[in-house]
């Protein structure tokens, strides 16, 4: 009987997955903002509206981490009700999300982000972005980009969206 109970408690450690999405409209031309995307500053590009820096890639990555752990979402941890986060860097939020995830008893396997936008042209800076985001998360972050073939708000050039998945596993 004792050995049967031991078998039941010796479950394999299973990874958990999560998904995150973030969407930001471009800031109005009458109230310009710098563009921060994928942890990078994009010179001569119209920025995104948002409570923080509007970095949809970093925000989706953080949201996916929270989702994978079942510990809320971006709004739970970094909501607009927190005035001290106004203008906060997406990279800073991602690093803090990774810290929260680890404090909750998880390790990060990886994060994958799909950016949907007509601009900026992301491919030439993909490696640079992945390095910055990987450093912030303390785990591999990959970023791919696509357009929406002229469809929807991203196709009309009204904003940017990003969808991310994350894999985490219990640290103990």
C-alpha cells in the first residue's frame, strides 16, 4: 500500500503554457510619442499610445508568462491604476514579470512572440530585439513578424498587435 501511494505522488513535472496578447493604437500625430517595440527604440517612427511605453511585443510576452503560471495578467500586476508605471519601459515590465513568475515558483522555458504590423520593418532588427528581450526575461525569447495583408486595424496602419506564448515549469 505504501509503495502504491508513493507511485501516485511521484508525478512527472509537466510544463505549463500560456498565451498573451497586446494591442496598441498609434499615438495621434497631435500628441506624438517615441516608438518602443520589441525592447528597441525606433527612430523616425510614430509611437504607440498607452499607459506605459506601448511596447506590444514586451507586453504580450509578460502577459503570456502570467497566463502560463495562472497568476493574473498584465493588468493585475501593472494596471493603469498604478500612476508610477506611466511611461514605464516594456523591457522593465518584462523583467519584473519574470521576477514575479520565479517568485511564484516557476522557471521560464521560453517565450515566443508574433508581431502583427505594417511598420516598422522588423526583420532587420529581429536579432537585436531578441537579445534585449531574452536578457530581460532571463530565458529565450523569439520574435517573428508578419503583416495582415491590409486587413483590420493593423492592415490599415492604425496600430500594432502582438500575440505571445510562454512555457514555464515548476522550479521545485
